[in-house]
C-alpha cells in the first residue's frame, strides 16, 4: 500500500525544471524549506501538481507525503487537478465590490454562460471569485496567470475574452516588459 | 511643506524607470548602505532607527528599532524577513513600492539585516503578485552584480544572501510567525508565543520580520538622519505614511502624507473628495481589520496612530476604504465575513468555527431568514472569538463585525423578519398549517 | 523551586513546571482541554485551558505557560468560565450529535466538558452546520470520522513525534480543515491505535472495538501485556466474562502511555475457539474430555518420579509457575531433565520504540531460575520410546518438526491452554489459564517485576496453573507445596534473593527491578 515507486512512477520533470529544482534546494537552508518553490516549479511546468508529483516531491525533499498534501491544500494557488487554459480570478472583496465587482462577475457569467466556480465545456475558461488582490485603488480587477487586469468595465472584459479566444491576450495592466 | 517635500517613500512612484539600479543610485540610492556598513556599528544603526521613531507599517505599529533590539546578543544565526505578503483588504502600498522602487526595499533590507546581524534575508512576496516576484528578483540580481549583496559587501566584511520567496495564496502568511512557518515549507499557520520569533523563529533561530513600507523607510532615515525624519509627523507618530485609498473618491491610489494630517484636509486636497454623484458614508481606515468610522467620526480625526486609537479604531496598514452612501452595510460586512472565513488558517477553534458562523448568520440575514435575535447572536459569537486565539485574525474579523453592527444597527435590524412572519420552523409544521389552515 | 498562587492556594513546584500541570495539582483534575498531552509537543490550538493571570490583560492558555515566582492565577473566575463556555460552544457548533452511535460515548472529552461548562440551548441553525466525511477506515485498525474531529492535532503530533512516520496531516484551512492520511496511503504504523486513545472525541476510533460494547459497561483490570519482553502496562477492559479491548496503562518506567497494536490484539487469544476447556485423556487413540479426577488418575498411572526424560517449560509462564514447575520437573526427572524452552522460538523484529524482538514476556525469569533454553535437537534427543515428557505451555510441536516427531514417538503430558499440535499429540492434556485469567509475576527486559491480574474467569473446568502444579507436587509426596499464592510468592522472593521489605503481593506502581536486564533499554515510548 505504501509503495513510493509505483505511486510516483508516471511523474517526471523536464531537465530544465530539474535543474531549477536542484538550484532552489541548494539555496534554501534545508530541503524541507524548499517545498514551496519546488511546488511552483512543478506547477509552472505541468499546470498543476498531480498526486504522482506529490509522491515524487515528498521523496526527493524527504518530507512526509501528508506534509506535502497539507501545503498543497492549504494555499489557494496550488492546484492538484488540471485547470482550464485561462483561469479568470475576479476579486470580490470589499473595495472591488464597492466599485462594481458584482456587475463584472455577472457580466462574465453571462458572456461565458457559466456560474462563478465553474469552467466552460471547451476547457478554455474557468471563472473563480477570489479575495483581495492588492489592486483596491484600481478595481474591479482580475488575475490571469502572473498578471492583473484592472479598472475593469464590461467593455474591457469583452475585449479581454475576445483576445483570449484568439490566443493573443490583451496586454495586462501589470505588464512592465516595455520598461526593460 | 508641500506634498513633494514628503516624498520619502514615493519619490519614484508612477515612473517607468525608477526600478532600475542606475536610476536609484543616481538619486542617492545605496549611500545609506555605504554609511551604515562603513561608518556605523549594527548597534548604531538600531539606535538611529529607534531615535527616528519608525513604527511598523504592516499593521501593528510596533517601534522598529526596539524590535530589532530583541535579538539576543549571543545569537549566532539570525534571519531577516521582509513581509511582502500584502493581503489586507484595501491595502496596496507595498505593491507600489515593489513595482516602482524595489531597490528601496532591497537597500533597507540589507541595512536591517546588518543591524540585526542576519546572514540570510528572505523577501516573502504573495503569490498573486506574480509579476512583482519577477521584478524584485531582477532588482536583487542587479544588487548582487553591483556588490550590494553576497560576500564582503562593499568591503565591510558583512555577508548577506537574499532569497525571493513566492507565496501561494494565504492571507494568514502576513502574520509574522505564519510567514516564518510558510518559508519553512509548512502551512502558514501562526505559532504559539512564547517563544517569540526574535528569540526562536525560522528553524528555531532568532528571526526579525518587517513590512515592506517599514523597511523602505530605513535608507532615507540612514541617509538624512533620524532628526530629518522626525520633521514629519507627530511626536508619537513620526515620519510619513503611504495611504492606500480605494472607493469612489476622485483620486484613489497610494498617497504619501506626513502622519498627523487631518483627514478632512487629506480627503479634500489629496483625494479630491468623492467622485460625482457619491456621498461619504463611512471609512475603514486601516485595512478591513479595524473598526469602521462613520463620516462624522472620521472627519474629526487626524491620520496618525494616537488620534485614530482615540477614535476607537486603529491606523493598521493604512488601507483606507471609502464607503459611499449607496452601499448596503450588511452586504459589505457579508463580503468581509466571507473573507475571514476563507482565510482563517483553522488551527484555533474560536476562529475556525466563529468566522464560519459569523458569515453564515450574516448570509442568512441577507437572505431574509434571520431574526432580531440573530443580531444578539452575532455579538455573542464575537465574544467567543475576541482575545482568545493564537493570532489576531479572530480579532480582525470581530472588529469590523462589531463596529458595523453597532454603528449601522438599523440596516441589520431592517433585514430581520418580524416575529409574526417567522411561523413554525419545521417544514412539516408549515405543511400542517397549510393543510389544516 | 517556584512559589505561586492558584485559586487562592499557595503552592511550590519545580522550576520549569507547566502552569497546566500546576493547576492540575491544585484542582485535583485537569483544566478543560483537548490538545494538551504531556507526551506530545504543545499545540495550543483548542484554547480551552485559559486562565486568568494577574497583570496580564488577556486570558492565557496554561499549557504554553511556565510557572513564574509570584504568579497569581485564577482558573475558575467568571471571566474564565465565560470564555471556556464560549470556546466549548465553538467546538460544538459543527460537531454531529452522534452520541447514540458513537463508540466514544462515556469516555468523550466533549461530553464530559459539556456537562461541566455547556448545557446550552443550541444557537446554531441546522442548515448552518458544516458537514464532513464520516466512517472512513484509514488503516487496518483505525477508522476516521472527520465530522466529529475537534482538530486538536494530537494524532498528527503522535505520528510526527512518537512513531516519526508522519502519515497524518491536517489538510485545507478554516472550517474546511480535516484530518487525513495522504491520498493513497494508510495509517499502518505499528502503534496506530494509540491515536484512538489520545483522540478526545470519536473522530478516531478502533475498527476492532467498533460497536462492540458501551464503555460504561466495561470493568477495567490492570495487568501487563504478554506480547513481548517489554511488558507494557495495560488495562484489561472486560464485561460478562469476555475481554473487549486492551488499552495501555501509563508506566513512565516502561511504556509511557503507549502500547503497540499487536499487543492490543493479544486479548483475542483468550477467546480462541481452540481453548482447552476440559482435561483430555487419550483412550483408544482418541482424546476424550474427562473430569479432573480421571485425568489425575491417568497422570499417576503414566508418570513416575524419575521416569521423565524431559520437563519443558517456556518463557510465557509466570515466575511462580516456573518455580513450581522446576521443582516438579526435578522431582520427576532430575535437574538435567528440566528445560526453560526451545532456543530461537518466539523471536521477531524489534524496534526503537516498544516492540522487543523477544516475543515472550518472561524470558528473563528463565535465566534467574536456572532454566536453560536448548536447541530442539538436544531436547528431541532426550526423548524416545518409553521415555516420558511433560510439556508446559506453548506449542513446541508446531514450532519444530524434529521435536514434534520425537514427542509423537513417546508419551507425554501437556499442560497448556490451547488444543494446538502439541496438545493434539499428548496422552493427557490439562487445561490451564491464560494471562488475563490469573494472577502472576513477569520479569520484563529491564529485569522489572510486574504483575498480571485475573480479569475474567477461566473457560470450562480450566484451572489456575500454580494450583495444578502444587497439587501434582502434593500427590507426588513432595514437601508441602504452598496453599496460597501469597505463600508461593514468599518462596519466589527467597529464590530470587530479593531484598527484605519487597512484598510481591504489593509491588510498587511502576514495578520493581529485581535484576538489571542484560541490555535493559530505557523506558520506551518517549
């Protein structure tokens, strides 16, 4: 029943990710303390952290599997199941609420024909409500990947959805790449 | 003194190049570090910051120089951590610092690490600030290349490594022992105290945790001196504060003002008052975890620690949420109660169960299924949550809940069913009533 | 020493004493609590052990506080009571009202503390209740009801700190938090049932004991586990002549508050279907149940002093029994015929905690009484046609084919408790008592004397071992054998040259180390 080899058998990381993992483990004071960046490396590559990955990582970092599961289930950003291509996370906390988050959520629900917490059948969009994203002065806002889209209006939402469907996402408001 | 004179923390806000090392250095960056490493002992640095009266800007307001002094003198391994987990609703000032002025945070962290004799510094950035993790890492790399990090910094003999640690979505990691446990590779659940982190923290070693805004004030203090810093603010609240302002004012965003400025003046001049068609109803000044103030109450306050405390609230993180008259206060408290229920780490029973209970009662009220007795129940639940837990998240839920209930009771009462509308509680009894008549 | 005041009483305790323990001393019972456990790290999460400390603005949890000189503490003030009442209510709002079907009823921390601090009108609307998963086995011995769990984290800390196996964790956060094993894993360390002991509610319960017996019907007899040389102290919980479960009894010198799962299952042998319940005598090749009178007659017909080539005992018998058997064996066959057992039997893997590789509870006493274990070949060589043997306890025929055929070649008397291969081949089989049916002394690996206590009645016409041995000695005309256990124990004390003043009928609570064991380990379970 407790067979690590079998349970982690299917899991493998790319050479690049393995190298990043080794570098992180070397930098952190203990193997155990490298767990969070290690989970990010796995999730960044695979889109989520599969159970076989949990087994593999637990063995590699020499921590109990139960500990890894505690961490995966405690933090909202770690996902143990495959996600849709675009996970749209709309803030529904107080400042965004005051500035119209509910309307934006309603608009998204209508445009995507799903309710908050659901995903579209084509696997393209997942709609989630989240807590404060630190964009309170520029709300309503949503998070997509590493970036935020802020000062949302229904029109901006429509433009974003169209751009995502075309595979050419609108430039996020937090994109600083042009600054160098 | 104009607002431009107060740009201690916000000198590079809004610019497209202020994050670059070259720009930062050209504008005086890293001179404070030079002064600290070459001319001062760690004790002298601590004393300077203590004299300046800098207080923690994350929410607790504890004197920073005093906190730095809690590390035992004989400690061999010390850790320094920057709390960039900014997740307090209404607060986004640390985000702006990291976005526009990451080197201010980095330089302040190096000086602080020197002051507490830390050899490893972690910058804990909430996972949702993904783009900032990249940005700060770039700045850290610049600092390494310039010799401000690593071994024998500026030939001083002081070594410091800096690691940017990405969070993964948990407000409770903003509590300093929760942050420490998170970096240890565990759930970010706060630890029982004693022991206190300055004595036994990360990996059981002395650890100091400071907020981003706090640490970004350290280079200016070291560069211009404590006396210069004290020119701003009040006796008990020296210096400037970054206010994160949200809600329908004309100019939301991050504003830097001297502590002690009357809210009236700040509201009219800096914020431009309410946007068209909006009326001021109430303000939560310190991030959501503090008691709310009505419009009348806040208009009589100065924006500093002591004045706000006297008004029955707290300066907290300075996350100022401006609430317009059109807002339903019960709806807003439901939003907040959902937040605390969502974010409770779950360790302590009063918080774990109480946050959920508060949310469910408010939700029932709003659905028209609550009674007037539920208002007393809310108060009772708050009693079972306040001052009884490992960390203040439980209190953080109670303070808005209690103050909303006290100051806007009429809105809650209006939602309660009248007794004659209640009827029998069981579905069977209701059906019986319908059949028998 | 530290001097402090608790509830108006001034006491002195050692430096470093936990305030929780100091309060227990003064109050005579522990403060309300779930998560505190003296053998685990401090969690401080249940928040129930709040006390008022003069000078502190907030209430303080006593478990995480060390006593200080001059501290003034109140454990029962109105403020404390109000807080405990509120906090207890928080524990209850999502707790299912399972008492009628929950094994923990009668020994439940929530029930007990509710009767003192609760007795509320419930303020929780039914639809507000959080539901979680129920009745899921998580291991071979343990079943989990997440909904009943109060998240005290004792089980998690046990697996992390005591067994260091880390199977359990608390997943999720907030009121969605739940105890769980890692998906795909099981809670199968050798000590898993200790989590059931320490779980204050019915979240973790024993699969073996599930729905078997209401705990308030059980009577509890202190005894010692016979499973290995550690000799964990136990409580034998019995009712209606049956044992329903074993639980550890704290002995900080031996096992702390723990015992292993295998030891807990030792009670099952007591009710095995193949118990010898009546004397058996072979007539025309077939074993027939008989009265004792007939069995004695057959015994006296078959066995003459000097005619016994092998008198074989075993390390499962008590010291009193071994003393009498040695005397009997010497009388029947001379000292060279008497052996302590078969070398290499009852051995297994030990661990660093409580399980000893020596799976017998009294092997140390064999050495003390000069009873040598020998290889099966040596024992078999003493047997043959016309040579009698007396085999006492165990099932040597099942363990060694060589010995089995040697025994089968002749005639022998078996004294024991089960109709195994050895009994099946005997000329006469006498039914004796198992460990929970008799009083007796055992010596563990530390050389510590500990006492078995009779908890249940013997089956059928089975008798106490020492009385049967004494009667046989009497029938052989030996010097008067002892007529009471107390008298027998005085002979034991003399034989072991124990210091005067040690009363084997009234051993100290933690036992008595008569001789240091050869590799006496420190108390396990810490």
